[in-house]
């Protein structure tokens, strides 16, 4: 309950206040989690202070399908805590919650678990001038005001330092199976199945994750058998080092390139052996992104040197 | 101000633009007519009166010329012409918004996107369809069904509302509980900014580099630019569907069943509650087969593979009975299922039969607080002597109290607004939010300060300023005056002599 006249998102958490003071208002400052997702090639000048977000799970409310967690918490700790109550969230494993949100990359089961950005219901961050700012709201459905949680997710800490988020959680399905199918057209596999949690393809083998009621998982496995040799309970393929996102309808073009790859069918995330040339964003998008950065961090003190639009 | 005939305008536009009444004809209107076509720029009083409203209860709108562009280039031209005349613009879809988002303030150019209604390209491998923003929500799903897909967000207004309006309001619907609201389904938006620049936000890739400007645009209530093209996801049609109707002796039992269903680890496609007053109204209207004697009914839809649908149906029925359900009915066939949904989706039409006016509210509370807040809403309505009916997306705690009134009765609308404000306060106090799907518009602008602090509002305004530094795109909405750039000036700076 809030006091009359007090705004709802302003509940004071001294831990977050301390973090805001630490971020300060003037000098260049960078935020680091566990550095497991550190942007490649980003080097900090010697005068840049490095801070870390506070950690800890504030509250998990399984019946509301929500968890409030501080950004410095490790994703694996969060995953374990959610699992105790039979739930999960779409953050990819490893690193910190804040790092996963700053980078915004989805997990390989993106089809079944949803995207990182769609799971962020509320975000609290420290602004370039040291203020604690909140966007979104503490419920699963909310269109009050502009969508700052979306803007902050994937912004690489260049618009504000995320210190606490409320994430939507989901029940863990009763059964979950990873199976492989040899020599099938991955798109035929994808079309045959009803909402698979994952379909990966390396040009020869297709891996699927099927989740849900055991009878349904079995019947889906049965359908797959019509396409080729099916092996259940297999390991996932080793992912190649270079991760990119391409149009999901274009993944077959990787076949011609001659290098090893793993592609996520229906999503378009691909892991390739050789790095692909960087495609710059449209100039209008770059211009707009610069204006966003200038509004949120006029002096460029947050994570100096990082420019997500380049 | 006298209505001007476009024909006169058109006749004169090459020479001195003057109407038959010797009024000086607005050069801006002449430029608009030139850039579009005279019949697609309306300045007559009928059009301007029609487009001064949306489906909300708010009056006070004042429209400038109403434009009906048919292409990206025409939308760009409108933006440039508006800029050169210092005029604001307001984008508009079907005008079904309930928060006043499309209401023109300060006689802006109204840009109706209704004529840009082509389904451009369906990409089944990428599971994406590109559409123009004027495509009607239900038309899109109807078009996709035979291909094995549909568009998941299904607002109750889906027979008329447009994808552009859905994107701007980040609209929801009964089936968004399992599938997510609009922003989960939008992969790209082509936007014309205030100066006529075109930006493609997002793209066909799942993870586009840079800021998530697409995500920031969805739900921006027409204040960041005009969407001219949208790519949305295709959702597979479910192999099995089961619809259950549970009846309860109290509204609280229905609400508590909803919490218990979610707590049991199920996420049904839809969990909708209707109280007795609205159920009876619906029955009188369409005869959907709802029990008239139940204090509340809970409509549950389970979608997916047959195994989970069957198992969950049994669990839902058990949970309902444990929470006092007096009746559990499973729709036997498609006809019965469709009748039940027809009842739910025509609820608002049913109201029109029994009260001249209604105000449909929209707040969200934590599911666990549904029963308390509902009790409070009934008490608030009583105190203000207003009839309230509740029909809502219970699964995500999204309340929709319907306040009935007769606008001709002196003081009625004031009582309704007072009750509405209390409902908002009660929802916030329970840990909820101002709006789950209708948006802020002008309706809840004055409540924004109760949910957000000054710093939060300042950052929302910064986002808006990055897109529209001039505050000319749908000014006067969402962000309360005082936190908002130059809204007041822009609303008052309509050049003199333009509209009299
Ligand atoms: C009976 C009834 C039931 C409803 N049920 C639901 C429901 O279940 N769920 C729900 O979420 N809503 C519901 N609504 C509200 C409304 O239908 C939605 O908000 C809808 O998305 C509005 O679409 P529209 O095309 O009518 O937009 P409009 O009302 O014309 O405009 C809405 C907003 O979108 C902006 N806009 C429109 N097109 C564009 C564009 N191309 N580019 C940029 N901005 C644009 C406008 O400026 C305005 O701010 C209901 C309304 C009614 C009347």
C-alpha cells in the first residue's frame, strides 16, 4: 500500500539509493556484471570508474508470475530460485541479470520461453544525472506511459544503469524433451510441430525441444518419426562462436557459405564458424538513436565508448 | 467559422485560393489537397465534427483538416506541410480508442490511416506478415486462418479497430493472457517522423542491433510518429480448443478461482469474468446461454495440444469446484463455444441497449488482489450513485469496470468521473497500474503523477523528445502538462485566421 499522494513506483530501497549515489552525477562511469557478456572490443580508459549493480532476489510471486530481482544477481541463482517454485524466465544462462538485460540476447529456446525484452515488466535504473528512474509497472499487463523497459533492454547500459527489474515468469512444463531428426527439412519439421520450444539446424541434423503434457510430447515425437530417424534425449549441438541474427526465412542461405553453422529455425539467430561482415544500421535509425542517447545521457558519461547503433 | 466547400477550394487552388464565400482559403489546405487529392482532404464541418471524437467519453476535441493518405509519400507530405505551417498532427485509425488518444486538440491535421489497408506480404517461413496500418484486426486474422495462422491479439473491438491503432495503444484482448499483448507480436514498424523522415524500427531479424526503438514505439499512443507499415508475427492455429463456463455464487469466488488456476501452473489462453449484471444484459441481447442467476461467470479457454487441453480442463473444473463453483459447463461443440464468445465480445453492445452512455474503465491489479479491489469498486460505485458492471480480463488482473450513465442527466458525468478517479486510486493502492490496454491518452493523464515520480515522467518525455523535438505529433496526451515539452504552446499556437 502506498501513502496518499505518494507515487507508486517510488518505494524507497536504500540499496538502490546507495547505488545511485555511487553512480554519481559527473565523471565517466561504466557498469560491469560478471563480464561474461562484455561487448567485444570495448576498452575502458583509465579515468573511467567501474561500478556494479546491487544483487539479490527481492521477491518472487509465483501466483502473480512475477519476480523482482536486483540487476547484480546471477542468472543461475535466479533460475534456481524460480525452479524451486516450478517457474522459469527467458534469460539465457550465465552472467548477471543486469548483463542479460543490457545485452538483450535471447536464449536458444526463445520460441518456447519468449524473448528477454518481452519479459521485462518494470525497470529501475540510475540515470546519467544520478537519479533513480522507473518505467513500466509491477503487473503482467501494463500500458501506462511510454515503454521504457523496452528501450532500456538491449541498450548496453548507455541510457541508464539498470539496478532492479520485475520479470514475468512462467510455469515449467511437466515434460521437456530434446530430440534430433536426421536429414529432414528443418522448415518441414517446424511446420509439422505445434509451437515447439526450439528448432535448431546445422545443415544436416535438426534438433527440437518439445515441452508440455507427456501425451502431447509423445504424439509430436511420433509425428517427427514420419520425417526421418528420430533420437530422443540427445545433447544440444555445440554452438559456433559467432552469433548473429538474420531473417528467419533466410537461414538456408547459410548452406551455400561452406562454413559450419547452427541456426535457430523460426527465430533466425545463427551461430557461425566465420564472422559475417557487419551491416550498419540505416542512417535515419542511427540519427534517431543518437538523439535518444543525447536525451538520456547528454554528456556521454555512461559506459563511454559504447555506441549500440554502430 | 463557416464550413468550406472543398470543391470551391479545388477550383481556386491554382489561382488565388479563395472560397465562394470570399473567405481566404487556407494555403495549407491547398497544399494538402495538392499532395493528396482534393477528395481526400476534408475541411467540411461534418468531417471535422466526426473526427473530433473517438470512442471515449471525452468531448472538447477540435479537428483541423482531415486527411486520408493512401501511401507513405502522402504521409510524408502531410508531415512536411504541417511542419512548414507550424501545425500539429494526430494519427488516427478506426477511432475506437477509449482514452481519447485520437482526439484532436488545438485543431491539428487529423491523419486517418484507414485507407492504407493492404495486407502487403505474408512470409510463412519467417512467420511474419507485413501490413499497412489501416488493416482491420479481425480482417487480418480471417485472412490468415486458412493458412494455418492467425494474429493473436484480439481486442473486443477487433471487428473495427486497426493494426496501427493496436500498435499505438499496445492493445490486448482476451487471448493475450497466453500469447502476449501487441508488442510481443510486432517485429517491425515503418514510421514517418515529425519532419517527414522515414525510419524502419526493428526488422525481420529477431534481434536487431541498436536500441529497441520498435519496442519504444509500440504503446506510444501516436505521439512518436505515424506508423505506415507494420510487420507482425503469425501465430499457429491451435490443434485443440476447449471452452469452459464456470458459474459462481459470489464475484470473489470467481476472482479467487482465477488466482488459483494461475498458481497451479496453468496459463490458459483466456480467463474472462463477467458479473451478474453484465451477464444478464448479454443474455437479453444475444442469448449466448449464460446462467442469469450466477453472481459471476468465468469463461476459460484452453488452447494447444489435445493432451494438455484435456488435462487442464479437468484441473480448471476441479479448482473451480474447490472455490465454490455452482456450475461447470464445457462447450460441447464449436457452435456452443462461439455462442459463449459472442456473448463476451458483444458485452459492450449489450450495454448500449440498457443505458444511453457508458464509461469503460481499464486498470490492472495483482491477481491476488482482484477480489478485494472488485469489492471496493462496487462500494465506490454505490457511493457515487453510479451503476457499475464488471467484465474483465481476469487472468492478467485487468479490470474493466463499466460505469453506466445518462449523459443528459445533469451531474451524471461528473459522478462517473469522480467514481472513475477513485477506482484508479484503489487500483494503484493495491499495487496495480493505470491502464492495462486502453492507454493513458487524455483520460488518465492527470493520474500519471500518482503512478510515476517526476524523474520517471521526465524520462518518458525525453524519449518523446528524441522522436519529436517539436511536440507536434499528437500533442497534449499521456505526459501531464508541466512534464511535457511545449505542449501548451503548440496547442495554442494555431496560426490566427486559419480556422476562425
Ligand atoms: C467496444 C470496445 C471494446 C474494446 N475492447 C478492447 C480490448 O479488448 N482491448 C484493447 O486493448 N482495447 C480495446 N478497445 C480500445 C480500442 O479498440 C483499442 O485501443 C484499439 O487498438 C484502437 O484502434 P483504432 O484503430 O480504433 O485506433 P484509434 O482510436 O483511431 O487511435 C488510437 C491511438 O492510436 C494512434 N494511432 C492510430 N493509428 C496510428 C498510426 N498508424 N500510427 C501512429 N499512431 C496511430 C492514435 O493517435 C491514437 O492515439 C475497445 C474499444 C471499444 C470501443
